[in-house]
C-alpha cells in the first residue's frame, strides 16, 4: 500500500508493478501509470473507471486468466491468488453441498459461455454467488459479457482502492 503522493513519484515500472495485481489487462495499467501525476485519489479512481468502461470481450478474456473459479481455493503465492483468497472468504469451505453445487453450475456456465464465471466476490456469500450464477445462465451472450465486465470493473476498482490508500 502506498499514498497517492508516493504513487505519483514512482518509476513507471514500479507503479505498473503495483497496479498489475488489480487486473491482468496491461493496457489499463499502462494508461493509469502514464496519466500520473494525479491531483487527488478521486481523480485516479475516476480515470480508472473511465479506462475500464472501454473494456470489451477481448479485455474480459485477457483478465479471466487471473481469476480462479468461485469455490476453487486459489493456492498460489502470487498477489492475484492472495487477493482472490481474501475476496472469496464468503464461500464457506466446510459446506460440502454448496461446494458441489458451485462445481456443477460453474461447469454448466463454462460449457454455455465458454469462459469462467466472474463475479465480485467481496461482500457476497457462496450462496449469493451461486444464485447469481444460476440467474446469469439465462443471459444472452451479449448481456453476459456486459455483466461480467461490470463485475470485473468492481473487482478492479476495489483492488485499486486497496493499493492506493490516501
Ligand atoms: C473472483 C476472484 O478471484 N475474486 C473475485 O472477486 N471474483 N473470481 C471469479 N471467478 O469471479
């Protein structure tokens, strides 16, 4: 975690390394780093949101590689997996029927849409995410891309707020 003042002063490479765990879309990272200095945290968050609003199917595919399935326990030591573990803390690992339902519905979703189901996990229980997964299975591909991108934006902005703390 750094202050905005520190973030403004870092080298391009250092600042990019700091933002990279927010989302696996190098163009988004690069745009935000290049737009420094920011006068305030709000300017940074607005720019981050604006840059994310241009994401489309290609960016979604790029980002998905870094997001473990809901219910899979991301075990890796890298920053992405550490964040995912925290975010998915609402999935009760001791609830075997929930784990099995998530496994089955994730598989249905992936067979239908061709990619991993993505949802902002922070603040949601496993049951809530299962319900959302089942609802979203009825989406058209275009509706689903839009929903997944909105969720990706939420995940990214929450992570960014955690990186730049003041
Ligand atoms: C995740 C994840 O790792 N963190 C989060 O909020 N959502 N994964 C997912 N498949 O939705």
